[in-house]
């Protein structure tokens, strides 16, 4: 919900459900939308790093 803002939530008449909807959507940078794609990470942990080495990899990055 980073491209959507000013959300509003209303209760159903019987209070069993809530409806959330947005009042605005960001169109200022259409080629860099986040929703539906995700935020691009600064560092990737891909298949070149074995699962048993993920922690050491992350610690190394944090210590830089």
C-alpha cells in the first residue's frame, strides 16, 4: 500500500465486516510504482549464496 494513500475504513451495518478503500493513488512516478512489484532490495541473496551462508553474508554487509 505504498502507491495508495489516504485510506478510509468503514464498518458494515452489522459490524461484522470492515471495508477499506483509498481516496488517492500516487501517479507522480508511473514507471516506479511499488505495489504489485515490491521494493527493490539493496542487496540480493540469490542462488549463488548457499542457504547455510546467508547469515554470514548479511553480517558481512552490515559490518561494511
